[in-house]
C-alpha cells in the first residue's frame, strides 16, 4: 500500500513546489506591469483610470514655468545693521593713527554713507542691474502677519562698487595736490576688508514666497475621472501622457498597499496554476499512466515546464518584450526527443497557459506560441541530426511572424501598430532554438534519458562494441542486423519508436561475446553442446542475458538499451534444451526454472517487437522451404505461442499491433527469402560467344 502511495505523494509535492515557486515570482497585483517610453507608441490595450486622479504638468512644461518664475521673481532681502555698525567702528579705530583727523573723518563718513545706500553681494548686484527689475523685497512681521515691502535697489552697491564710490568721493573732497594722491595701500586694504554686504538674501522668506509661486506649476490642471481614458493602443506617449501615466502608477502603487485585493488576486493565480497542473495530470493519467509512477520522468516534466514559465516571468519583468525571447518551441522539441509527440504538445499547452498570466495580450501570446510550438513539433518526427534544428528554427520564425501579423489584424483591424522590435525578438528566439541540441545533451546527462541522436550514434556499425561483435561472433552480428531491420519495419508499421528498436536490436545479443561458439549461428561443424547435459547447455544459452547486461554496464550503454538485452527473451523457456531434458527423463522431474530466462517480460512495445523479431528471424533459418505459406505459418506459430505464454501481458502492445507486426514480418521475410532464377549452363563449351 505504501509503495502505491509513494508516487502520489511525490507528484503532489512536485506540483506544490512548482506552484509555490511560480507564485513567488508572479506579479502580485491585479494590474499589469507596463513598460513605456516618451514619444513612443503605447503598445498595450486601452488604459482607463481605476480612480480619480489629478492631471499634473509634464516635466518640460513645469521646468519652463519654473524658469519663467525664477526670472521674474523679486528676491527677498534683509538689512543686517550689526554689519555696518561693527565694520564702521573697526575702520575708524584702524585708520585713526594712520591718517590725519579730517581725512579719517571723511573716509568714515563715506563708509557710513555707502552702508546707508546698502551693500549687496555681487550676484545680487548683477541681478538688480542686469535683470528686468531693479527692486528687492523685504518681509516684515507686523501684528503677527507677514508684511512685504518692495524697495528700490538701484542705489545699492556691491563691495567693489562701494570701494570705487568712496575712493572717488574721497579724492574729490581734497584740495590742491592732495586730490591727486591715492589711498595708502594699508588704508585701502583696511577699507576693502570692512566692505562686506549688509543687505543679504532672506533665505527663509525667499524660499517661502518662491514656493508659493511654484504652486501654480505643481498644482493640478484638471482631473481624470474614474473610467476615463488615459491612453489608447498605438497612441504616442507625449510628455503630458507620460506624466499622467507616472501619476497613475504612483497612485495605483499607493492604493495597492492600502487595500486587501492582493490576497484575492493571489488566490486566483494559485487556482489558475493548480488547474493547469490538474489538466496535465489528467492527460497523463488517461494517456500516459506509466509516467505517473516514474519519479525521474515526473521530476523532469514538472521541472521543465516550470522552468520555462519562471523564465518567461523573469523576462517579462526585466526585459522589454522579453516574453517573446523565450523559446517555447523548445518544449515540444525536447520532450519529443525523449518521450512522444502527444506528451510534447500537451506540455507546450500547459507551459503557454501558465506563462499567459504575465502576457500583455494573452490571446495574441497563446496563439503565437502555440502556432510556433506546433510548427516545431510537426517539423521533426525524429531528431537524428543537429542540422535538422536549423530548419526547425526557420519554420518556427516564419510561424511567429505569420501568427503575429494575423493576431494584429484580428485585434486591431490594421497593421498600424506592427512593431519591428517584436520581429527582432522572434529572430533571436529562433536562433536560441537552433541551439536546443545542447539543452538535449544537458538533460541526457542530468536525467539519464537517451535521445534519438544518441541512438543514431550507437547504431553506427563502426561502434567499437559492434565491431567486436562482428569480429568475434560474426553469425550473431548478422543475426542482429537482420533482427534490427525486421523489428524496425514492424515498429514503423505500428507507430512505435523505430530508431530505438533498431538500436536495441543491434545490442540485444552482445552477451554472446562470452562464449560465441555455444550459439548455432557462430558454429562451423563443431557443436560444443555435444556431450553436455541439457541443463548445462541451457545455462550457457541463458547466461548470454546476464553477460549482456554486464557488458552493457561496463560499456556504459544507456538504460533503455539494457532493457532490450534483459527483456528480449522475457521469462520464456529455452525450449530446445528443456524438451530434450524432459525427453531424456520420462519418469523423472525436470526443474523448469533452470531452463527459464531471468526476464522480465517485455515492458514496452519496442521490446515486445524485438522479442517477436528475434524468435521469428532465428526460426526462419531452419525452414525447409521459403514459400509465403511456410513463412506465414512459422510467424503465426511463434508469435501465437509467445502470446499464449503471456509474454506480452506486461507490455502496452495491443492485439491490433500484434496482427500488424505479423503481417509486416511475413511480407519482409518473403522479400528476404524470395526464390531466385537459376542461371543456365553452357551445353557446348567449345562455342565461344561474344557479347557486345
């Protein structure tokens, strides 16, 4: 009971892990993520407001208005009386011992007058005299309220201008030769040191009143009501629309943290994913029930589908049009190599449906990916050469482009929104798909699967193990070649894996390398079984199965090939030696188990085909005549006997398959053993004929 429940719990754990991981990466919001650029077309469907939102100025217009405000703004200043008082006192004290009293008094009075005009910073001076206004503003508080006074600033001086003014008036106030004298260097230096601004920018008032004027820039121009259009598909994202979109995203994000809709959205995503995986398991339960009991197969299938879905989510989140770079066509391609076309196509469907959760246009995405994936699946029946992937990549690219054009016409009714960037993404997608061969190799190494490409390489008769079989057991090699051809024809007739049967048949008897002389096809007049009792001879014959498995393991042959070695006789009996033993001991008891192959019986259609082909080909060599009736009777007798023994009960081969296989064998053997025309002998050897 526990062994039956183990695969169920394992599969449930795989699905739970896959859903959890995908949910962690999915956008947890009921709004889509948008990627948009200024002055580029809006690539998504019509976007309407989910709430009332203000219309703010675009950044360019706002910056232009702020620049205009700055140019017209009259700065706020304040008079610092302590500066003038301190500097005048310092100057008087410093020059009292340097100049005569009347000169010192004159300079002090001029300094006092300059401070009365107001000394400002050079930048403020340039603004007063170089701008459009010659005024400054002073903010005072009267009776608890702000009082703003505008003052004329034309007479205000900068420190250099104040020095020039004092120097000029000072010399004009002297008489005679004294008027031409310049200020003593030390006095001039002291005067320059005390000329510091006493009219300074009032930063608090300036920032306050400038901010009030900026309100006209930052204020809303209007309101977009809930349900009104923000931008429609194909519309150019102007600066104003760009600002509206930014406002919408900011408010949506803020509201997202304030409501509880996300929890419901998360539940919906989880149920959606669960439904997709339930569909996958339902398919496997009905059509591929053996998959559900194979840990290796289920781990690969669930992880492979989940990996593509996760990759699609990450590409969507971090790369523009990134979801179209994901080579979904590789899913059926890879699964087809290791399993079958039906499983490959259904796995593609599940992967695309999961990834559609993040697609901007789900209908278009599903249509394009299924079209491309099916094109890839139908273009390769069996992958035998790497060059086939190049042609598949080309078919896939054409399918993408065609489906994109069709879906655009269906949704828009025009190609005005046709985006060449999407075509570029399809091209990159196809290039990545052409390298799927490396993905196949990686999966082979990780999961121990065997691809068709590997089977083709193993079926090369120049393979060292096959060359050894041809040299040491030539009869067995020829038998294996005939069985390979016969079994491949039957596999093709019933739709089984032809390449797998062909390769497995070539290796099914490699155990005969351990004593090839004991097998009839390698004997030349001498039979080593002569003198041996039937039980010993049977052991020699039966041991070629265990010897073959040992050789396969040492040569690192794939597990799927080892199945052909162990199952090609199943649990059948070495009939010749068993019958001999029974005949030699009419009164005694013969242990049937000692004449029975270790098995197991065939577990797949391919190994069942090999069992039939192996027995029929070996028996056909002993036919006294090769007429169609004799061949037909032989085929029916052998395969019907195997069927009655229950050797096919554990394989999925059907009665219809067995009938088709029998007919294929009969036709093929009749072709191989067709009658030949006897060449006539010359009656008169003395006559010479010339053939021209």
